[in-house]
C-alpha cells in the first residue's frame, strides 16, 4: 500500500533495518541465555550444597579388624594406652609393663615395674595423647613423671638393618625401641617411656586408691585420694638453675579430709584447668572444691546428684576438661559438669548438675548389665562404655546420642567381659581386652556432632547454664562444635526486618520524590545509579559493609546510634527554620535548599550525635555500651528507652495531630506567617519531649517487670547473620 505524501515529501520507512533486527535478536538470546545460566547456577549451588551436606548424616561404621590371644598375669591392671597410630598397645599391672603389637599379638617390649620405679604402685593416671602421668603408691607416696609410648620419625639413613625389611604395618624390636613401618616412606621409632620425677609427695600415709593430674600454666597439679578419705592437692612448678643446670621443683599443697570414719568416696577428678576438684562416692554423693589456692581448698558443693540404681563403678573426664562421665552397675551412664545457674548456685556462682543420662541398650534375651570399662576420646566428645554382657556402646556427649553398638560376644571377638577399653588418638581405633583376648575395631564415626537434633534442637553444651540454640564457625577455638541452624535462620530474619525498618520508608519517600518533584536532568542521572545498585547482589554489598563499615561502627557504635536520632531531628528543625524565611525570599533561594541540607544540616546532625553520644551512653548504659551488651552492669532500662523511642515518637505525633493540631488551626486563622511557623516549631519540641517522656515511662514499666532487651532485641555480634 502506497503511503500518502508528507509535508517534507519524504516517505516513512516501512521496514526495520537489518542491524536493529540483529541487535534485537542478539539481545534476546543473551537475555535468555543469561536467565537460563542464572537458573542453572542456582541449581548447581543447590546440588553442591547437597553433595557437601549429605555425607554429614552418614552413619558410623565399625569393622572388626582382628582378635589376638593375650593374657596378662593375674595382677591388678593399673594403666594402659595406645601409640599415636593405634598399632601398639601397652598394659601396666603391679608386676610389669608390656608392649603388644595388635596385628600379631607379639609382645615387643617388657619391663619390670621395679626397674621403672612403679613397684608398689596402687593407682596411675595418664593424660591421653600426652606422656604426663601421676602415680600413687600403697604407702601413700605420689610421684609425677612421663609414662607411655613416645613416637619419633626416623630418617632412612638412621633405620637399623633389622627394620629395613619390614612390610607396611609390621614392627620389630631393636634394643629398647620398637620400629614400625607406618607406610612405604615412613618408619617410626617407638619407645616405652617410664621416667618418674625425683620429687615425692609423702603427706599421705595410707594406700592411694585414685589419682588425677592436670597441666597448668605454671607446671602440673595433681590430686590423690587414699583409702581413709584423705585428699592431697599439690601443685608442682619447675625451673632450671642457670648456674648448675639442675632442675629445681617447687611444691605447694594441702591435705583435706573428705570422708568420715567410714569414707565412701572412691573416685577423685579435677578439671582440665586445675581449678576444680570433685570427689565421688560409690553411692552417688559428691563434693566439689575450688583449688585455685592449693594451700586452702574451699568446699563449694556437697550432696547427692542422683540416686543410682546400683553402685558407681567408673568415673572419667571427657575431652574439654569440665565434664565427667559416671557409670554404675545398672548400666546407666551420666554426664555432669558445673555451670552458672539460678538453681541454688554455690558461693562461686556455679552449680553442678546432671546434663545427660544414657540408658543401656535392651536386648530381648538380656537384662541390664553393669558397666565394666570406660574410655574417653583424646580429641572429641566421644566415649566408649562396655558392659558385663559384652556390649560396647560408642556414645557422643554433646548430642547425647548413641553412635554405634558392638556385641563382642556375637562377633566372637571376646569371650569374657571387657576389662579395658581404649580409643585411638584419631578416633579411628577401638581396642578391648577381656583378660584372654585383645579385639581391635576400625572406627569411622562420621560426623556425630551433626544431626537433626543438633541442627534444629536445643543442646546442653559444656559450661552452659541450660540447653540452648548455639552456632559457631568452624574456625572458632571452642572444643565443642556448635551447628544449630536456628540462630542462623532467625538471625537472618531479624537482620532483614531491622534493615527493612530503615530501608522501606527511605525507599518509598525517595521514589515519591523522584517521580513527583525531581527535575528531569537530575532524574536522568540518579535513576541509572539506583538501577545499577539494584543489580548488585546483596551478598556483595553485605560483604563490603562487613569489611569497611563494620569496623568503623564497632569502634564508634554509640556515635552511630545517636546520629540515627540526631540527624533526622536536625533536618526537621531545619525545615521549620526554612519556613521562617519570607515566602518571596524562599522562592529566590529555593535552588540552594539541597546544598544547604548536604553541607549544613547533615553535618550539624552528625556533630550533635558525636556531642551527645557520651552522655547518652552514660545515662542509658552506665558509660560502656559493649559491657552493657555483655551483661556486665546496668539493667534493661536503657535498651528499652532506645527501642521504644521511635514508637513513642510515632505515638506522640499521632496525639499532636489528633488533638492539638486541629485546635491550633482554628486559632491560627488570623496569625501571621512568622508566628504560625514559630508555634509549629515549638510544637515540634513539645513532641520531642513527649516522646522522651513516653519512652522513659514505658521503659521503667518493662524494666520493673524484669523484661530484658539483651539477648533479644539487642545482642553482641556473632557470626550468625550469614545466610
């Protein structure tokens, strides 16, 4: 169809240029591919997370590696342990110390207790993964020293001839050492260390029945219990004389009576830091002493934590140093530790309580069976418990779960009740000895700290006052991993809500201003900037804020908090002062109102915030905002004032607009311009004062009810708002 003639005589193009069609096609393809790529990337991220997370829920596996015959002399077994690799085991009774190769059952080393200084020993405590030990004797003496298997890596040039032909996993004795071929390239020399210090504690005169040891900053600290209920607490510190090169040992301590005429206390333990001492009886009674000053231990708690169904047979300290495992003849296993609590705390503010109870596994043909052996992991919260019916349970203290169960009698691994349990230094080996055989299992515990209960439920962590949702990064120094997702989820929601409280009104007001009041040239420059910011991922903006803004806000937190209130207040007052100018003058200088706001009003608000920051911090938070957040002083009143002030301002504005403003409008009909604006400014100050009064009254009321803002509305920063 022919187009009509135009005024210029030129006809309108009826077809689209090829370049435009090509560019539209390319743009459509790029947008389509970009969208598909984004969807694929999100799906791949989900697949990656599943691949990483699903193995965390893999169950533990335990495989019987070997069973070897081995019989010790019918003597009291005092101590036992494994080497670093879990290939060798050592056993110490009252006559000798034997080192056994677990693969073949061959005795590689044997040493008399008389030659080691362990003759007449009655109780031995060896720290796991360490060679430090404390030894109690029948005469009441106590000595410390080094006891166990020490491992050295041997260069190829130093390997003796008998050890050069070893296959992987084989061991041979050369002199007083054992050479173990750990791999094709690694040969280890393992020595039996039995070095006792020359210092002997002779304060007790009766046979030692239990002893415990902890390493402290100044040296070591041990506690010992004799059969008459006497406790010896002693701290040892050593220094080397620079002139004579002699090692000088300084000992300080005291002796305390823990029982009466017929003492029932049979077990003694101390915390890993060496500041708490626990004495346990076979009937479930306990006493807790504070031994920071070993010269005068202070009794803090005593009583009965539980009424056992049987007799307490074993007490052991868990990894972490503050939790203890108690097992009795009924097969029940309990975990206890001290923490700050409100349930009748002692003088030091701590209370000892049972936090977990494990009941024995019930088999159809078996009843409850007494616990006969227990072993704790040297690197995690795992521990193993064996009962007289041959059942061995691998338990996890934090999640209070049973990781695996072994019936050693069914697997023909053991024929009698286990006497000794040993967990390898890497949690990859479990060794049991029943007096006739040694059974070894390979352990793959998986990730026992991760479960649906740990992710979404409350757990009772060591030294915590109660069960809590807790999360910590894997880079944290805590020995007890915390993986709860609840703080992450609700922390993210809380951060989002708080962000929207500020972002929503700012965004709405900015959109209204841009669409209705901003000039076209300014809009053409501002709009692309906003669109560019919207295209940036929020994770990137948050990462930049965490690197740049977070340190600045942390160092001047109160200044930023006060500026949030002072800057809007100065802008509001400035708006009223602007209205005081004559209308004609305002119209002539209206182009300068935004530069005045940027150069004068906002800096004045920031300056006012810096001036009032310290007084506000002193009034509301006792002079230290971060100490207040951590609960070190003050009450929740200051937090309520800070939280309720915005709501009080809204309520005050509602009251003024509903009751005062209509009354003023009727009486200001004949007022002049200056008087009207002055009254409005005074009304603004009245609203500010009313907001402060309302916030103070409501805060006082909530504080009287003992409602706290710390830990809820306000809290210290933790790495949880990361999802």
